[in-house]
């Protein structure tokens, strides 16, 4: 069974989003071993300078990298990444799990992450060119992973 780690900066504060994460985590338990690694986000001061924001990005990025391993298939969710439809995403997960037993998906904090995270990851994917809160992206990612397993197993869900 493939292990999927979601390495993410910040905690989910809203109960309705926590409920969604819990629901998809429960659904995914029959397809994979899921582990959500929540890293602390750094407080962003009001009217922070570019220098302060860069320091925050670097600190959060360093925390992310310490949770990635070279033997896992690391994928970052990034506005600069490749957009995939659900079928292609399902194929990608299927192809990865044929050669690797662990997939790490990275979700940065509200300021994103630095290029070191991008180069540590084998690839970057983008869910949309629109900007979404990182807590909501976690729910989107879990739903798409669940959808991918349903597609790959020929089960009814994706239409």
C-alpha cells in the first residue's frame, strides 16, 4: 500500500475544513496510508517588508525540506507548476506508486515556498492559476487523491 504524506505549513482553523479533511482521510484509508504533517507557520507582521517576507519563506521552506526524503517522490503544489486534469492526476499517482512506495505532497504557507523546495521536489503541479487559501488547497488535494484512487480502481465516483 502506497504511503502518501501531505507536508503542509499551518493548521486548519475552521471546523468545516477540518471535517472535510477528516472525511477524505477516512475515505482514503482503504487505498493508502495517509499522513498529514502540519508544520508551524510563522507570523507575518502587518506591512511586512520584502526582506521579512523572504525570511519567513526561507524559514518555512527549511522546515518543509527537513520532512522530505530523497527516496520518496516529492511533489509541490505551486502556481508555477503544471496543471493536470483529474484523469492525468490519477495516471500520475498510479505511475508513481508503481516505482515508489511513498509520495510526499507539499503545500506551502500563505507566502509560498522558495526555490530550494521546488528543486527538492521532482515536479510541481498547479490546481489552478487562481490563488486559494492553503487550508482549502489541502481539502482540494485530498479530494483529488481520493478521486484518483477511485479512477484507478475503476470505481464509480468520477464522471
